[in-house]
């Protein structure tokens, strides 16, 4: 597919529907305000943010400019004449952007991550190389050196290498987050391992995601907060609280919050996500997330005064450092190696595949046996003739007796309307 250098300019790219809503709420715009500015109804704006439809023409440009998409719009790709190539990079489904194009929000997996502590676990840098995707995009090359006339392209990471890099960067911090969320060490390790198993089974989807670490984190939180764990004997009660009084009080106050408040507080004040990102990950609106965050902070501050307020004006809350210190001080089981998690994921997928095949073969065999043994047409059964005995004779009215005949005759001789009326006589 070729693109002419003199052709019409491409339309403004739009992010995913969830990202459109996040950008609108980040600018404190309501659906009615966006609809009035673009010239449509609020129902149309709601349809744009749910993915049912997309804006077109001038409204698309106005909508992108209004929510701030044009600020992050990447530079147009070079023309065919300038590059000498006629192949276009695959676009990410649903977003209209290429996998290597940074979009507003969270970074890609191949984007170098700053070394910022997350709950006391320093994040490791991932090599700035492409993740193999299902679309088969070509690997990116490093920046050309002025002293090297022919720079060699860096080889792309294989799926196993990219998965291991993601696992080594996020698994330790996620395990500590799950411990603060549940208070159970075994469940924390189990939730992280379960999330990474699912991520390996859906690796093409996870690799193309804008934030693979966020994808795994959301899966871990959903598994850890499942109410079905209460039915398991090993997870009915949380582990023993820390011996240190300060850490014990903080963890007790955190576990005393409702699960939704606890997750919101941990994502915003512990992990350091913004309010729109926290709302998107918890699948709630920004006002609802802000209300949950305020209520959670108030509950923690009521039990532990001076824990939530920031030590510096405009700085991050002191609860961030307290949660990080609590996560680092506690002994959390180390996650299993990445190859073991990948092998377990493949083994579970193989078992489910075999079970599905066995069930299908059993269903086909049962259906074939039923069709083979079933009669081709319905035949009404005929019962053999038998003599029926012991039946009473047919009954009827009996012959009247002489007394009945006398009574009948006397009744016929009387008046129709009854006996005569007795008239009193005057003496």
C-alpha cells in the first residue's frame, strides 16, 4: 500500500473510547459542554466514549482538539519517495495509531521506565526494544551514530524475553501490593502468579497494550479481591499482623477499609497513579473515585492521625512513604521464576485444551450412539386380546312396589296447587 506525498492530510487520530473519556474528565469537561462545543447531542458524545460510533470530518478534528488529542499527535510518517519503502506499519485496532506511537496515558513496555520506587521496590529499566506483536511489526533500530556510517539494527526481543523483562520489573512490586491489599502472603503470591499466567496465554494482546504492567496489575487486583477466597480454608483469615506497633496499626487500618476503598487508596496514594488513571483501572467515574479516596483517607486519618497529610505543601501525601516502608519491612514470598510461570501457564492451557477435546469427543460419541440405537419411525404398540370377566351387569330403575303405586295414585288425585285453604267459621 502506497501513500502519495501530495495526498490529503490524514485525519486527527483518536485514542480508545476509555482514553477519550479519561482525557475529557481530566480537563473537567462534562458531556453537555463537549456536545455544545462540537455541535452534537450529549448522547452522541456518550456514544463516542463507549465505542459505538466515532466522530468524522470537522467534528472529529474539533473533538480531538477539545479533549487534547492533537497535543500528543505524532509527527506524520515520511512519504514513500523519501523512504523508498511502500510498507505501512500496522495500526493498533480501535485506536488508529501504530504500536510504536506513544499515546497519552501510560507508557509502552519498550519505553524506558524511570527509576521511581513503587511501594519500596525500585523499578528496573526494560531494554528499549520492540515487543513482538501479532501484527509482525518490524523491529526499531537505534539512533544512528555520527562516527558509524552503517549502524547495525538492534535485534527485537522475542516473546519470551519481553515477557521475562516485564515479569522481572513488575512481579516483586505487585507481590507487595497484593500483601497490602489482602494481608495474606500466600494469596499475594498466588494472585501475581495467576495474573502472569493469564498474561502469557494472551501475550499478543498484552504486548500490544499501552500499559502491559497495568494490565497485569488489574488482573492481580481482580483475583486478589475475589470474595470466593473466603470459602477456602487457607485464606479465611489474614496472616498475623506485624510486631511493630506503627506498622501493625497502619496495616490494620488499611485492612479495615472496604475492598473498593482499599484498592483506590492503594493505587492513588501507594502506587502513585493519577485520579483519572485510578478511575479507569477501577472502572468508575472520576467523581466516584475522588469520593472513595476522600472517604478512605478520612477513615485512615481517624484511626491514625497525621498519616495522610503531606509533610510539604504541594508534595505527595505522607501515606505514600508509610505504605512503601510497610511493604519493604514485611517479608513477602518471592515470586517464582518467569520460566516456571510460563511453563505452568502452558501446562494449564494444555490441560484445558485436552479437557475440551475429551468433552467434545464424548459428546459426539453419545450423539452418534443415540442416533444409531434410536428407531427410524414410530410404531404404535398393540396389546394382545384378553377376556374381561367380573364386570357387573348394567344397572337401571327398579320395578315400583305396590306401596309406591298407592302413593303415586294419591298424589295424582290432589290439587295441583296444594290442599284447600281452611276458612275459619264464626260460631
